[in-house]
């Protein structure tokens, strides 16, 4: 994955960088490391929270997709920042995202990573590595960025001195009909908020 990511290392502009500040959940509380949260869409009526699911006839990996029903919160996740201060999750800080869903036959770790599926579209899937920042794990690092009063998740890692893609994540409708969380200039940013599980 390292070679293909670097071979496709066009710097895409689209992520605004601001001074880090605490991320807050829907009740106004600071996001904490090790605490489970649902990632929910800001715009309601077009689907629920983010979850992990298989695609087509495959059992692995699990892809990060939006629940089809608005009433479903999705799968809870935890955030593990590269450099957490007092256990608080900050904006513009490299972090791993780990899902806590039902047991499946997929034996890949539940840590999110970028997985290239289509030309120009990188889907998010499980199978990443938690911690160990560097060029070998660069596809496992994401950031939460402020977007007006809401948030977006971006891929723009700074855990290594390497050139990578840099863009806010959006929802891409795959061949399976699922709305995949993905990195692509073909989709608008997906605004989210966080609800304690």
C-alpha cells in the first residue's frame, strides 16, 4: 500500500488548517480518547451514522459506509490521537479511528485505513494499524477538522515526512449501492458530528 499511495501522491488542496482546539460532541462535551462515539451526519434525512460493512460477495475487508436508515446511529468508534493532551481529542491532529461493531468472519483489525478501489477514489476500510506513526502506516491516520459549527474527517497525515494525498472525506456511492466514506475530488465533504455511545 505504501508504494501505490506514494505513486499516486498528488497533493490535493481542500483541507483548511487551523490552530488545534478540542473537538466537542453533540452534548458540548470534549471528545476523549478511549471513549466510544457515533459519527453522525449533520444533514439528516439521507441516511444514518457511519458503520462498517462488507461489499458485494466479499467478507473482508469491512468498508466504512453510511447506514441506509436515518434512525440508525451506526457503529461506535474510538479515536486514538498521535499526541493526545490530557486524553482530549483535538482538531487538526493525526489520529487512528477504530470501530466496535458486531463480530464478523473478517479477521482484519477494526482500525480504519485508506484502500484504493477505483481510479481516483480511495475507500475507507478496516485492516489498519493502530499507532506506530510513519511512512509504513501513513494510510491509517486521519484528522477531525472544524467546518463552521460542524466537523469533517480528513486524510492529510503529518506523521511522516512524506508527500501524501490531502483532502476532506465524502460519501461515494459504490456499485453495491452503499454510500462509502472515501477520499475523492468527485464527492463533497461529509459534515459530521459526534454522539457519545
